[in-house]
C-alpha cells in the first residue's frame, strides 16, 4: 500500500516503487520516473538521493514582469467579459506593474510577493489586496505554464478577509419604507421594492426592461446588467463608459418567480407599454447604477428611514428569506450564487429579534 503523499507503493513482484515527476525532460513536458528498492526505506532513500543529485534546469527567459502581464492580458481578453477584462487591466496597470517595474519575471519569488502584499496593505483593504494578489498569481501561473519561471512556490500568506457585516433595516424601518413606496409608486420606487423582494444586484434593475417580465407565468428573467467600466479605447474622450452585459456569472442568469403583489403593481405600471422600455424610467432611456444609488438615498430621506447602501437590500432579502423558512438551495439560485456555502457565509445575517425568538422558544 502506498504512503499518503509519498507516491511509494509495493509492487506485485515484491519490490517497492517510488514514482516522481521529472518536469525537466523533453520540451518541458512532465515525465514520470520510477526508482526501486527491496524495502520501503530503500526506495524512499533513493528518492532523497535523486532529488539532491538531480540538477534541474532553470528558466532562461529574459522577459520582465511587464511583458508577461501584457501577454497574459492579451490571452485573457479572448475569454473574459469586457467588464472583467477592464477590472484585470486596471489591477495590472495600477497596482502590479508600478511596483514590479524593471523586475525580471524569474526574479519574482514568494517572498517578493509577500513584501508586495505588506506594502499594499498599508494603503488598501485586505479584500482589495487579496483581489490584486490573485491577479498577480494568475500571471505567475501563466508564466510557469510557458516555462518563463519554474517551480514557483505558491504557498503565499494571503491577506485574511474579514466578513463585512451589512447594516440592514430593522422590521420597523422596512415596513415604513414599504408603506412610503406604495403611497408614492413610481417606476424608480418600484425598482427598490422589486430589489428587496427578490434580492437583485443594483445593475440588474437598471438593465431590466418590460420584455423581461412574463406576467402570465409570473416570473422575471434576469439575463443582463448595467455597468460602468473603464474605457480602454485610446481614442476615447471619456475615461469610463456604460455597458449592458450578461450578469456576473453563468449562474447569475436566472428566472425568478414573483409574488402576486409585485405582479399586480407591475401590471399597473407597464401592462400596455413598449416591451423595450426600462422599468426604472418607463422610457427607452436607462438609469445608471451610481445615479440610482443617489436616488435611493433621497428615497430613504423622504421616507424618513435611516441610510443604508443599496446592496444592503440584497442582504435584507436573503436574511428575511431564511427567517421565513426558505430552503438554502432555492435561495442561492434566486440570488444567482455559485454555491450554497457562499450564500450562507456572505448573505445570511441573523437579526437580534430572530435570536431573541429562538432563545425564548428554547426556554419555554
């Protein structure tokens, strides 16, 4: 039987075989090498002797980190959404290249990366530095696949991200907001009501059109989002631009059932309207996310409800869903998450009221 993690096994002929990967043979392709011994101890000793005596080839490329990053970005552009590519481009050109200026890619080590992390943590949050480092690691893995570097040590001490507690509305403020919206029903206010009812991301209601609703089936199709991204066109007159693109991930494309109350309101607002109108305006013009966030702030002021971030409505929906007995799998799919684990860790917050209810049930 082989020993865990050692790849040493006893053969049917009684000998012990140690298998190891020799990466440094023909064309840089992986080749397996076998070493044999009459006993397990002998086979293991031969592995250690081989590892000490084997002179491994080193990468001979003279590419610097700038060349490798640009090469990686060119490849990534073909498989990424425009918004994702723009984000990677900003990370590379704003954070990675300025720090690693004039570095040969072969000179980048685990220690170098960890010094980079420490430097960035002086000015940026752990989450931001974690995202930046993840992009750097992707470029290094690309370099290793192309033999620009060899045997990079990825055992990097990454920044620890603290789970952010979102400031959500309590029950009283939530009901107050609902009541204000129903008394002051406009397309913009309906978007807020819809978001807190089914847990949308802010770019999703901004991109929603009348044609995305099926009143007969009682569902809404979430298949696009509105985003502002960096304009990478060298001839552009603006630094950013608005795009309507597919949602965050494949699972973010979803069909969500609507409660009768929402369908009834939507019918009154959009029943006989042009299918191409945007639900937040009632016209063929859209509202961009940062403008809608500002309008949301004014709505809270008018309703005399304390200020929260628009994204908190999504957390509010997830928490209320769990409180009302929603199964976590269905909730995760409605939110468009990649996993149930992510939903539980990031989006479900137990309120003090619910904790008190559970405690009282136990006591009684």
